[in-house]
C-alpha cells in the first residue's frame, strides 16, 4: 500500500487531495500510468515526484508504506 | 515556538520585521530582504486575488535545503524564509526572504539565489483568480519536469 | 509629515516597516530592502559603537538625486531611503533602502545600485569608536576626490 | 562674504562646524588655500566641495552669499 498526495491542478482533477493505492510493487512511472488510467489524471509525465518528501525520478521503485507526492510545476514566491 | 522557525509556511499574514529579527546578528553589517507581493496587473491582465497552496512539511524541508545550499556558496550568511498560503489580496505579501551577512554583496546575491530556487524546487502552487477564470501558474507552460538542481534519487537528500 | 518623506535623514531609530510602506503599490510584485547594521568586528577589530554625521539638507537632496538616477535606469521602480545619524550601538540600523518594482530583477539591481551610490556621493560620515581610539571612516584612505558620477559644476544639478 | 561648512575630521580640526569668510572674490581652490593657512585645515585637496548644496570643483568661482561645504570622503551606508 502506498499513499499518494495530489496538489494544485491534480487535486482538482482527482477531486481529492490523497489516494491510497493497494499495492506498492511498482515504479513511479508505473504508478503514474495507473493513476492516469484509474483517475483520469493528465500530464503526469510532466510532474515531479517525491517519495517521503524527497524528490525522486520515474525509475524509482516504491516500497510498502511510502508516501508519494505528485508535484506539478511549482509557482511559489 | 512557530515564530522562531527560520523556514516557515504559514496561513497568517507575514510580518517582515519578525522575519528580519531571525537573522540579525552582531557580526552582520548587511541585511537584505525580499518581499513577493500580489501584483494587480500581469501583462495587462488584472488579477483579482491569489491563492497559494503548499505541501507544507516538504516545503519547509526544501526551504531548509536551500539554506544549506546558500551556506555552502556564501559562508557566514544567515537566512530566514516565510511563505504564506491561502487567499491573498492585491499588495499582500506572499513571501519574505531575509538574509544577513557581514558584507553586503553576499546578502544581495544569496537573497536573489533563494527566490530563484524557491521558484524551482519548493512545492508551493499559485492559483490566479482573473475576472474571467482561474489559472494554476506554471502548470500551463511546457516545463522541464526536473529543474536543474532538483535533488535526484540517491543524492544526499535521498 | 516626516514619516512620509521618501528620502530622510533622521536621529530616530529606523522602522524598516515604515520605509517599506512608502514603496508598496498595487502594480508591484517585488520589494527589496537593504538594512545597513552596525557590525561588531571589522577585520578582527572590535567596534564599540558608531557615530554618523550628515550634512542633512544636502544629504536628503542627494538621496533624491540617486532616486532620479534609478528611475532613469529602471523605469517603474519606486524607492525610499532613510539614513540615521547620531550614536548607534552594535546591531542597530544605520540605513534602510526599500525598492518596489513590478518584477524582482529590477528591485534587486536598483537596491544595490542605491547603496553603492550612497557610499559615493551622499554627505554622511561615520566615526568608528574602537577600544583604543576613533577613526573617521574613509578619510584615512587615499581616495579620488570626486568619485565617478559626482555632479560637476554646470551639470544639470548646478 | 561666504559661509563655510565643515564636517567630520575638518570640523574637529577647526573646532567649529562653520566659518564666515569676509570676502567672496575667489575660487574654491583659493578658498581652500586660505583655510589651510588660516585654520590649519589639512588634506583639503582631497576634499569634495559643494556650493549651495551642489557639488562643484576647485576651479569654481564663489559669489557673495554662497554657502560652501567642504566634504571629506563620505562613509554613509
């Protein structure tokens, strides 16, 4: 099981700020594909990812209990 | 307690003076601050208000990461950064960056570096409310997914 | 009245917030400030306190001249500058420069330009009190009598 | 008659912050020489000058009623 946090546009697309994904045996890229299919999220290839608050990349493998944040282009400041 | 955090995401209006006080030291001769304020017009288009959202815990962590980068590049510099979230009206302050340094050159350079890095790696999002709709700023552009210097898996941040 | 003067020499402690408020405008997205503070150690030598003197009327006039230079170089920028005179203790603020601008690059550049110009042409003098004596800063050095850009007789300032 | 304002080190050397010079028919350079002789002021060649709050140079001629400020190297900021 992994927890997925959604922000900004993605939060609005999904209608929620977090999701629980029952399995964890996958890469970030696979998770993104699954979310695009299941939740209709778009442009995930253009989205940064953090695992447990550390930036990572699409090849990273998830572990049970991870918190994955999908981070659209930031615009603070 | 909260007032003393040098890297803070808050829903409250920001007191620039409070942020400055966090960096004042006897060995400093120069303090620079940057305030990002809500501008009414951007390329002729009127902003009604802004809304900032953050991944709060990670955003504060990334601000502390930026501080580490700054300390490596400009030894002897002290920084404090507060970013506000929630709804902001025109002229309200979204972010305050304070930098103190024995000498002024480093205080200017480090301050400008910090705002550039915030715009690259800190998970905060700005939603513009126009008269005719809303925009998540940044997201509508084609951007490189990982800006230069965003920590990579296996780097010292991992 | 005095509080509203954008270019001010004062004997009172400076409120950074007051100086900032003079430049906040709806069309601005960026405000930079510079505070010059009294540093305890300079090249290992301990400062006990400082004393600033000014040719007040001319100093305020020269600050306004610097503002004109800034407006020419960075159109759309608004500035406010307050410099304190009298006796200052360690960590007290000698000068506050606030610059507002629609965009941040000009706010940083103009601010740094202003402090450089203050150190060149504004008639203010700093006396350092050390443990073992005093120094009028600047005067002990061999300096070019007229720094680049000091107005000359017959120029538009005459 | 011209009024001469002294600042910083020059004020301490002269023991006063202003002087009145009875004549005005001279250049800034001549005024400086006269002050060095009469008041023992030093390093005036290294000192900026303002007439009526405008910077000027040593060749400028004074006029009756002018206020001349002798401005040692400034150190504000």
